[in-house]
């Protein structure tokens, strides 16, 4: 049997050239109001024989893989024993492997003991992609994130204490215009409390058929204008306090791609935002924005 993936498959932009291995199918939460990624996919953790066969097939095609991403939505929910089996085999079978990434939710991490997380780090799990989305509990509740800010901070710190690197995502505009200031300030506060290695800002895009889409159509939610988006990002950057955190807003959903290290490049990025506010021609046109 060849190497194949069960669609749809999503991975972070920085895993574009990675070998993808599905440990789970779908997302165990599958309830965030802005997300339809796995709506048609029933969640399950794949069995070890299934994963083992996938790895055996994949290594025939990509024997020199240096990066592997464990999908789907929150593969970190899988039992630690299974993840250890996966990691051990990957590091045995792919001699050039340098990095293994995974999507994880706060509740997945909080269910694991510090020892389990340490075992995962020692077995070669490197990077957890971790959605903060917002530092406002009001907004997290509104989007059905299923965890609160304190849990997200606790989960993030727990993973980092075990030696895992975190890539944290926040969503500009997720609270709409009314909660923009609260969202920017409280998200900056939560991101600072985690102090991850990477922080990425996406911009709210509402997929057709999502709960958020129905709210938008009923007039119960408003998207930010490009200018409001930049102003919210500006407040967020002004308020974060991070050490050597690589910040990116280069996702296809963003109006203005930014990249720098926080805090040291804060002023440079704020100046880029100011320039774009003064010259909207610098923004990515609406038709080029996508998920
Ligand atoms: S946890 Fe992630 S994949 Fe799952 S519903 Fe929320 S945004 Fe979608």
C-alpha cells in the first residue's frame, strides 16, 4: 500500500515542505465557530498498525525527510504511549530528521503529566502549534474555543517547561470592532505570559457555512476593516513583552506581512504599520487573501 493522506489535510505555513503523517483524523474539539476545516471528517485516533504502515510507505517516497508534521487538527490529543511509538519509529526510519511538529490544544497538554511531556521531548517532538486566538475570555467563549485563557497559558507554559517549543497563533479581528481594544491588549498579555519561541498573527476570515458566517449574515458580528485590522495589530505589538520571539504576520489571510523578533524589532514593525496606514496601497488586495 502506498503513502496516502485522508483529505482534507491542513498544516501550518511553515510546514509547507514537511512530510505529513496523520496520527489522528479530524479534530477532537471540532467546535470553534470560525472553523470548518474538519466539519465533514469524523474524529478518530489512528491505530498503531495503521500509522506504522503509513510510516513504512512514506519512507519509501521521502527517505531524506528532515521535517515531519503530525496531523490532523490536534494530534497531541493521542495517548502519550502512541505518540512515543510514532516518534521513536520516525527517528529510527528517517536518519535526516531534524524536526517533528504537531498541532496541540491546551486541554490536550493539560491532560498529560510533566513527565509525559518530557518523554515526548526526549523522543524528538520539537514544536507544538498552539492556538491562543485571543487573550480575552469573553471572546474565547464567543468563539467556542472550549478552553479559557488561564488554561491556554498554563498549557503553554507546561509544554515549554518540558522542553517543547511553541508556535502560538492569534487571530486579528476575532472579537470584531467592538472588542478590538480588549482583544489586542488581553491577547498581548496572554502571549507575554506564555513567551513562546514563535508568535503568528492571522487575520479573521470567515469560511462559508461556519457558525461565524451565520452570525455575520444575521448582522451579529462584524469584520474589521483593513485599517481597523492594522490598528488592532498595532495595539497588540505595543503591548507585548517577549524575549527573542519570532513574530510573523505573513499568513495569506493578512493584509500586511510582517516579520521580526520581539521585542527588539517592535519599533521597526510599528513603523511598517504606520506606513501602511498612511498608504493603503501597500496592503495585500482583498482578492489575494485566503485561508
Ligand atoms: S481546535 Fe483547531 S481544528 Fe479544531 S475546531 Fe478549533 S480551530 Fe478548528
